[in-house]
């Protein structure tokens, strides 16, 4: 996926005001409109300008885009950093022009679920209306799901200054994280969304939960995976070892003749819940180094006596 330099497309600086961006869009949209322009790539340029404007005209999407930093170059191979959009608060809404498929892969990867919605159709001044729901992604530790937790979180809420620049004010909230919550599930904070109009009730704030990378565990739904280093003789002869789990260390029996990558299941040791997940222990056979004469002799003896060919199943020696 290629990085899109929206400021470059619009021909404005990164600190441009919203009025600067609006003027640039009007100029470029007239220049590249397919009904007017004689350039062969006018339609493509027109779409690029429209997409750039779609992001930069909106304080929420612009602030999130700016979070990626300015070190990227147009056309550079790009993947969003993990959790790049965590902590940004977005309003409800949908595609504001063109619909899915109209935008580039870059746009849809970044903003496919985060759109600032316009006022609902039928809005009338003096009409009481419920506030918009807001959404944000938060990062929590896996351990929070095991025991439940109370956490203080900070969200960044983009807004415009009087001179038309985008800034992000900080909003702090105390959040109760339910025991057993899983990645992708949401925590609803009633009344913490957008303000209602003319006395209407406030909307809700929905926090989508993502887990931070963990030094030991990987998450797949309700299941956890942990890599367990084992010595060659432990894998070959079998043994009993201690295994770390979020609930504490447990004994695990390794069957004889276990190969690299073998998965051993600890039932119910994954994320808690009505149906708890499992913990899968993945064996990683770790070779001792041949860094002494005794160690070298042992490896040579194994080579000579075992007659083992690890490539026999692919027909080579």
C-alpha cells in the first residue's frame, strides 16, 4: 500500500489553516475537473484532490492523519503502525462522498471506520435531537481482561482554533474494564458522546478495546498462545516443566518425541468468560551452543551415532 501525502496533493503546508485548504481545493478541483481539463490524467488527479480534501477539511481525520508524522513520502510502501489511531475520539458517520471503493486503499485502511458525520438530514433549529455517538480505540493490557480493572484514559478530541488551525484537546475519563473483555469488543460510556441539540440527551461514547503487545502472550479471540523454549533432550525424552500463565505458573507434561512447533493445550487458561478460552503452549526447541570442546564432542557423537537426516522427507541428504 502506498502512502498518500495529502498536503503535497493539495499544495499546502502542514500548518495550513482550514481556509487555506478550502481555497486550494476550489482551485485544484476546477483545474482537474474532467469536464473542463484537457489533461489525460485529469480524472485521476480530480479523485486524488477530492480524497485529500476529504481528510484535510475534517479536523478529526486531519488530526489522526497528522499523528502518522511527516517522515513519510508519497508513494512509499506504508503500513499503519500498530495502534496508530488509539486515543482519538471520532463522531458517528459514514462515507461523506463517493462511498466505499471510491477512495484509495490508503484512505480506507486509515479511515474505513472513522468518519465525522454531518448533521442528520431533517435537522431544524429548535428541534430537540439526541447527540451523536462518539467512538475511540483504547489499548489495554491482557491482564486487565483477566481480573477486570479501573483505568484512567486520555482521549484526544480534535477541534479548530479561531484562526482555523487544528488542535487536539485532551479529555480524561475513568473507565471500568470488565473482566473477560476481548479484543474488538466495546465499552459503552452512556452520555459521554456529543451534546444533544436544544435540550436533547447526549450521545454515548463507545471505546473499542485492543490489547497492547505482550512480552509473552499472543491473542486469538479468547485463546492465548505462548512460546515455550525447551532443550532438545526435553523434547525428545519428554519431561514436566513449569509454564507461565496469566493466572500463575502451572506444570505441563511434554510428551516424548515432541517436535518444534508442537502445540499443547491448557484448557480454560485463556481469557475468562462464560466459555473461557484456552492457552496453547507452542514448543520452541532451543539448541545449546557448541562453544566448548566438550559440547562439540557431544554434537559429533550425536551426528555419528544417531544417523539422523532432518531433510529425509524432502528427498535430499
